[in-house]
């Protein structure tokens, strides 16, 4: 530890101070004995002044020597105020830094807590999303099941309705033609025959739909309409038709009563017996003859309606071709190769009310 001291500086200061003390004492004694006066002072006071100056020189010498050899002394002598100010500034900055650090720690703790909360909320939101997606899938599955059930229910309702309807509205149940000049008695008799055919037709249709043979079904006609119709037919000078149609949809039940509406109009000769009703050229390139014949009959129906033939309101048909005649025509058409003209000729005179009854023949 003693090795750390600057012994050279210490000894220099001691010997320098001693030399200056001896020198000052000698000078003081010398000037005191000679009773020399400086600045008008008494010799005693002059001696004291010299001693004081000598002490001051010693102090200045010590300070000078220490300042030369020690940076710390120079700093303590000439930079203490600056050091103190810097210390105060540093202390203030340190305090501010500590406060900022404490504030940052608080903010960091709050941020960490907020981050934990946010992480928890995010996890909760993810769980909620998974639950919502699961509920969505379950709802979609339930919706699909409900759609299938609704479709099945609609099908069942449609089936029940179709099965429950024994007789649809606007079904043609019978028709008759009335020539000009017929008497009221003849007209009444023909109307009665038409009504009887209508009753039998109604009974047959409802029995077929109900899968049981019914013995009687009440069929009613409007008496006022029937009387007006007799007067109209009796006074007409042209051929007229009367059609009997079902009034509405009817279902099988205890209170089943079928109302019939009668329609009349002028009956005009549309096609004469043997006259072509429709003909069309086909190229048989191996197509299904049954399909070709169906297309031909559909076009024949459209032409007859455009010509003025009254179709049946419920089915929009103008007549029927019995099955035996149809398949005979299919067989003949299938035996023909290449181009062919299909002809439909009126089997008898055909009027406005129809039906269109035809014979089919082919021209190669």
C-alpha cells in the first residue's frame, strides 16, 4: 500500500516548504534586526508581514508543485465547480433515467398483462370460432335434412292430392252436335242423352280413380243454363255443338256432388272424310320409329288447334289414336328405309268440336 504513494512529490513538498520557512524566518529576523520598515509599517509589523508572505509563498509553491505533478489537484483547484455541476446534471439524469426505467417497467408489466389478456381473448375467440363453425355445420346438416323432408313432404302432398282428386276441373265428359232446324223436343231429347252419357262417364272416371265400383254419383246441371241453351239451339240456323265439362276438382267423399257446365258454339266442318289433315316428310336414318311417330302426332295436334279444332281443356288433346292402330303404324314405319312421307287423313268428317280421328299411311 505504501508503494502506491508518490514519495518523490511528498519529499519535495516537505523540503521545499522547510526551505521557504527558513528563508522567510531569516529574512524576517534580518529585517527585524535592521529595523527596516516596509510600506510605512513598524519594524515588528514588517517582520510579521514578511513571515506571512513567506507562508503564502509556501502555500502557493505547494499548490503549484502539486498542480504540476497531479491532474487530480488541478481538477480540484480549477474544475471543482464544473465537476459539481456535472455531478448534479448526472445525478438529475440518473434520477430521470431511474424514473423512466420504473415507468417503463410499469408499462412493460401492464403490456405483459394486456398481452396475457389479449392472448386469452384470442384463444377464447378461436374457441368461439370453432364452436360457431361446428354449429354452422350442424345447422347446414339440419337444413339439408329439412330440405329433404320438405321435398318429400311436397311429394307426399302432391301424391295425396293427385290420389284424392277423383275428377279434375274442365274435363270433357261428353259433347253433341245440333243441326239447324231441330225442334225443341229433339233438342231436349239429345240434351238428355248427352246428360246420361255424362253421368255414366263421371261414374266410370270416379270409380277408376277410387279403385272401387260406385253405383251412383250425384251429377247436377244448371236448369236455367239448360233452358237458355234449348232456346238458342232452336233458333239457330247453323250447326252448333254443346260440350259438357266438369266444374271443378272433386274428391271422393260422403258429400260428393259433381256440377257440370255446358258450353256451346258454332260447329264448322274442318276436314272432310279422306282429306289429309297433316303430312310431313321424314328421313329415316335409323331413328326410333315410335319416337318419329310421337313427334308427328304432336305436330298434328298443334296444326289442328291452329286450324280451329277445340282441344280438351284439361289435357289440350284433340283426339286419340288407339294403341293397336299406333303400333301397327310404328311397325310399318320401322320396315321403311330411307325417306318417307307420313300422312294423316280424316277418318270421317271432322267439325270444330272434334275429335280428330285419322288414318295413318306412308309414302316412300
